[in-house]
């Protein structure tokens, strides 16, 4: 692992102590840290811009007795998800188009003592092997490939920048042109030579699957497959997308050299969490570009409520308060006692314990606590 500090201005010191040349002469993209992994590399299996996309896992379901996954008397349970092959523009393809890529597992183990399992069981009679718990099997999720060369957009410029977080595309609404040449997130410069590997680590750490080199500048973008960045909806303008139709035929003339992470995407369209190095400032910046609004830290943490819904909830709350006042009912308090005389037995220890593992759970603990509850 190599941690590189991206300097704020020419002449600043590199405090990381690792992988540093401390060259002077260029301003950089602000303070940030990149965790550089030696296993990130350019893929040699290029077959076209395609990726596996794994959906979210479904319910926990028991394997039927006698099925190949029942393993005798052991009652095992699994969760299943869909895994499909897509092109870079989110067109579903036949699975054989992605067969050269690492395919995520369709199954993972689960426990009916932890998750609620239906009464029905499943034979799980498919070719996939669900016996393992690893999400990816062999680790090949740090590979990227060259998409191609693209023209520099009209009005797009390169050069020294004070901060990596460039907000030009936050106010972009033009569908006929690509903001920042189709890579609308960040303009990163360093006091080190910018390489595809370094740019990849920075962008994938922000959850962004596209990245490109514009001279010595690193920029990031998101494809339609990366639904998590686009908030599981269509981008508010196509001007935030890479213009694939404008790819240049001559690789020798390459104003914007674009690469992409090859996947696999998880949870219906997201970069796996173990590849990301997110912090609140990063998510605020990316969401501001995606939504075209100025997002505060409070809004990022609590979520953005649509104005029409907020107005409706406020009106309903006022109406309920008026009805309570008219009927003479007191205003409820958060710390009111429960219906039982002991006031919910606050701080009372859980005394219902057993040394026998509940059904569906592995027998690996000395004791199991039974917590009974109901939805009111």
C-alpha cells in the first residue's frame, strides 16, 4: 500500500513520507489521500465495454431436504440475487458477452435465526455454487480498461486549478454538449506524474467508475451502470455522461483518454464498498453535481425531502395538533412510560438465554439471547 498526499499548492511539503518526489512547479488538486494498491492494473482481456451487474440479495430461503445444498440433516439457507451482463450504455446483453470477466456469485449463506425465512424451501438446482460466503471469489475487481479517445469539449480547458472539486457541472443543463468532456467530477492535479493507476484509485475511491487523463489532469465520471451515483434514476441531463458516439478513431490524437472500471457492480448498480474511500465532503460534492443543487452537510446526512412532500407533512402535522387541542388531549412526550406499570423495565437485563443454537443458526456461541418483540 502506498499513500500519496495530493498537495494543495506548489511548494507544499508531502507529509506522507511514501512514494514522493516533492517536485515543484504545478498547483495541485487540494488535500486528499489516495490508497494506492499494487493489484490495480489495466485489464488484458478487453472484449468491449461490458460489465456484470449484480442485483440486491433477496429473502433468506431454506434449502429443501434432499437437494444438493441441504448437506444431509444440516438446515442451510441462502440468499439469491440476479446477475446480468450489460454494455456500458446499460443495454442488457447475453451472458456470454461477459464470460471473460469475473462473475459475482448468485448466492450467499444466511441464517434463518437472524433473517426471517418463509416456510417454503428451494432446491437451488442451478449451476452456480452457492456454498461459499465470498462475494467475488477470486479478487479481480481492481482492473480497468481503456474505453478510447474523446475530443475536448467546447470551452473545456486544462491547466492549474486551486481545488480538485470543480463545481462547473453543478449548473450544467445543456443536453447537446458534455460538461467537462463527459467527465464532470473533479479536476485532479498532483506534483507527481499522473498515471492511469493513480487516477483510477482516486476515482474508484469516490465511487466513480469512469476516469480519464486530460494532459496531466485526472477527471472522473460515471456510466449509466453506476446507478448508485445517479441515485437509481436517470441523470438530470445527458450532458453529465460520456459522449460515447464522439469517440475518436485515431488513438494517436487523444485529447481525453478515458478508462473504465470493469466491475462487477453490486446492489443493482454500485461500486463495492471495499473499493471506496468515501467521506462526507466527497459525497456532498458528487451529489451536488448529480442533483444540480448546493447540498449542505445536514441535508447529505438526513436525506433530501422533496419540497411538495415536506409541505404535505407539515400540513398534516398542524392538522393533527389542532384536532388534539380541540379534543383536550395532552401533547404526547417522547419519554412517556409504556402501558405496563414498570415503564418498559428500562435497563432490565435479557434473562431468556439458551445454550442451544436456534433453528437455522450455526452452533458456534456459548449462549444465545432470545429477544421477543412485536410490531405495534
